[in-house]
């Protein structure tokens, strides 16, 4: 598949928002009970403007359309630790290499910016994807989306300094 990966801009906000709103409900429906999805989806299926305009958030483009998005950010308290952020693939393009190409780009950009470790808070169904890219499971966690609303996830990590990224 012919993909172009580039940094997103404010002009991409609505298309990234539409991608997340369309894909997350479909990709997560078999991984979480409806009681979790009913509260979590309205919060996680929205593009975050500060992230989309950060310069470290990327779009995977195919035939002029965004078919995947995701990025990274530096940890605010630990130097050289980065976090994989809000990665999603258009559900119509799942398992066609979009996510892998996007994650490879994210990890390369983070390493180039001096990150030595990466962490991601994976959805339960994406653990095998991140593991195949070189991440190791640290353990289960609940991500607080809003006070009183948590989302079951899996904390995963990767040592970028020793080249353990697989692509």
C-alpha cells in the first residue's frame, strides 16, 4: 500500500476527529464491554487539538485521505521518556500495514529527538500489535479519562536506546 506519513496540522483536525469517531467504536467493540464503551468512547474518540498541532503527531495518507493517525510526546517529569499517543487506524484499513508504518515513524522521530525509552498505554486488543513492534508488557492499568471514568489499558514499554525497536 502506498502511504505518505507527515506531521498533522490544524487543517487535519476534522479529518482526524472523523477517523477516531468512526474507527474506535468498531475496533474496540469486541475488546470491551458496552458498560465501559458507553462512557469511554465519547472521550477517546475525539481528536485533541493540542496533540494534532504539536509537531509530533502524524497522519498516514493513502489516496489523499487520512487512514491512520498517531504520535508521541515527551514525559513531563522523566527526561528521555516518550509516550506513544492516540494511535488509530481507519478500521477499513486495519491489518494492512498502516499502523506498523505509523508506529515505525513515531518511534524513529522520538529516537531522533533524544528519547531513550518509550511507553504506551495500549488498549487490551492492541497489546499483540505493540508487542510485535518490540514493546513489553509492564502491567494492567486504568487510565483516568475524567473523574470517575476510567478505561482499562495495558502499560507497555520499550528501550529505544538499545535498539530494541522492531519494525
